[in-house]
């Protein structure tokens, strides 16, 4: 294959990976807002690390989880209700940086959530990887509540 075609193939692979990462992020947000708990936990790799500094529901404490088993209880309230659209996780300024080998991608985004008691916001920052089944999942995620 010519170097020009090889270069084009690499660029297309990275663009396809970026689209897959954006889809994975949107799936995560959709599952949060609709109550699909099992699908929400499936957005993480088996050995994912989740950090939630300044968690509003924990009196401002920092939370740290390793693996789906530890992460699952945090998201339990989202999956314990009948699936429905409620609240809303809105994201903006999404940046995705796919590694040259397409084996990982860094994602950062601002978020705002609307609930009956008001609004809050912060940042998502993490790394997604394609899992054994080809689905991109969070390997690391930090959710920082910055206001509200």
C-alpha cells in the first residue's frame, strides 16, 4: 500500500475511533437520564477507575472506585426506577484526543445537570478504550462537580 493510502487509512481509523468515543459518551449520558442501570455499568471496563471529587451527595467528600463491582452502587439509583427520561445531563466543549494507535482516547467535557432542586455542573475527564468486544468503554473517569 502506498504511503499516501496508508496515511489516509490511519486518519480514517482515528476519525472512526473518535466517532465511537463520542457515541460511547452519549450512551453513558443517555443511560444516566433514562434509568438503564445495567447498560450504564456496561459503559465501564471491568477494571475501570472512577473518581468523583467533591461529590455533592457525600457532603463534598471525594469518592474513589475501582472496578465495576465498586462502581455499581454509585449508579444504583439511576437503574432502580422504571426507565424514563428524567433530569438531564447536558454536555458541552467536548474534546476527544484519540491515540495514534487507536487503542485509547482522552475525553473531556463540561456538563450541566438539571434536577427539580436546581442545576449543577462540572467536568468529565477520562480515558476510553475499545474493549474485547470492540465497544469503547471508560477505563478511567473523573467527574468533578464544580458548581451548583
